[in-house]
């Protein structure tokens, strides 16, 4: 019986000792970590999507460093002169995904009346090259389950098409999401591709969008000068098919 009480006493003393260690050792460390301060940048007023951010829109504040997002911006220079990629409210912390170094949809300024920009839906992960496509890529569009016969076709009009942007369902550029995310498994995947095309291609894509499942096959990624050679080949195709019949026969 005495041995039993001796064991209970030993266990009790061990528990008391452990409590003292936690109280005097680990707890202060946790309190110190939770009380550490850091400087971050946050909005001093509401900002709408696409707005140019000035020094009047932001402020530096000291906040608790514990559990802050690792990508949170801490320097005014990294925020001022950027563009808001989403609507933001006063007091919002700033992350790279919320900002753009160029005006939103700046690529649309390339339109001169000759070509058009059109978006098509990525209906599955595989259809958009598993989320790997990016602006500047040259792709070939393939339509599966097309029409009543549910055929698969690769129209010559869509062999070489430039990707202007890949966009998520929330309207953000997929590139911004990727740059700011530390966990690729949780990245929001693109849901649309915006393409630079001729008017004839726009009509074809609109028809394929409604009557088939579009897949994008990557043809080229790299040097812009080389990418242009693919676009030139596509333009040459349209120049050939639109030439007078007599001229094509003569050639």
C-alpha cells in the first residue's frame, strides 16, 4: 500500500515539475513570440479595382507579427505606383496577388482594329494544360465532342494563337495568384484563356465554345521574336485563303 502511495506521490511531483517547466520556460517564449511587432503596409482608404495606388492610399503600421501571411507587404515602395488587382477596403493588409505592376488588362492596349481579344472557357484541368499556360504562349486549339457527330477537330485557323492572359473565376490573373502563393495545391486555377485572334478566328471560337470542349496544346513558349514567327504563319494562312481564287490557282 505504501508503494502505491509512493508512486502516486512521484507522479504528482513529476506533474508539478512539468507544470513549472511550462510556466517558467515555454510559456514566456510563446508570449514573447505573440507579442513581437513588425511593420506592414495597409490601406488608409478604400481602393477600387484598377486604381493607381498613391502614398495617400496606404500607411505603415506596427502590428503583431504572429501568424501574419508570409507574403504580406512591409514596404511602401512595394505598393506605391502599383495598380489594385481587386477591390479593397480601408485597413486591408496588402499581398502581391492584390496588386499589379501594370494597368489591368494592359495587353488590350495592343488592339489596333486588326485583331481582337476573345476569352474561351477552360472546362477541365487537362483542357488548360493543367494550369500551366501563361501570357505570351503560342497554343493550338483543339475541339472535342464537336457538333452532332461529336468529332474531334484541330481547325487550321487555330493552329497558332497567342495567349494574352489566363484568368481565374474570381477575375484575377492566374500569374498573380501563383507568384503570391506558397502552397501550389491551394492555388486557384485558371478558368478562361484570353486569346489574340483575327475576326474570323473569333467567330470560329465562339461557335466551338458553344458546341464543343476546347483544349489548348502548347506550341511554343520563349523568345517573343520566335513566337511572332508562329503568328506570322497563321496570318499567312488567312492571307492565302482570302486571296482571289485565280491568284491561288496561279500560285
